């Protein structure tokens, strides 16, 4: 559908959709079109590439939420002043699937 309407969508635009469609393959396909994605992720078996101290680990969304509580207090307070609805954020990646490289994502 995005390919059909590509002439009306500017490069760098945001595509927003519901968690029903938050599959890594769809997110990857949209970012391959040079578009940004804003989506509510669903709790499923999707694993995200989390890098800490040069060590990569595959973790679930639930495990990422648990890591948010370990963000230093000063950082959490600064983020909450900017937007009270955001508990924290982590930069992770959708891991590569062999033919495509990892897609960086920011989880709020």
C-alpha cells in the first residue's frame, strides 16, 4: 500500500500504526523505504538487540521494560521533566535477519 502511494509520501515521513501490525518484518520494510515508524509494540516473542558495554544480548520487550528501572535516577528525572508520560527510553535494534542489517529503534 505504501508503494502505491509513494508519490504522495515524502522521504523521512512518519508512518503511525497500531500494535496489531507491529511485526519486525513490517517495521523493517517501512524503514527500507526511508520512512520512520511510530508504533505501539505488542508483548510477544520478538527479541530486540540490546547492547551494553560492547556486549549484544537478545531480549524481549518485557525484559527491556525491566531494564528501564535501572536507568540512573538523574537521567530518569531529566526525561520526566521533558515529558511526564515517558518512564524512560532505550535505544535497541531489530536484529539482522541474514539478508538485512539490524534496524535501530528507540523504545519509549
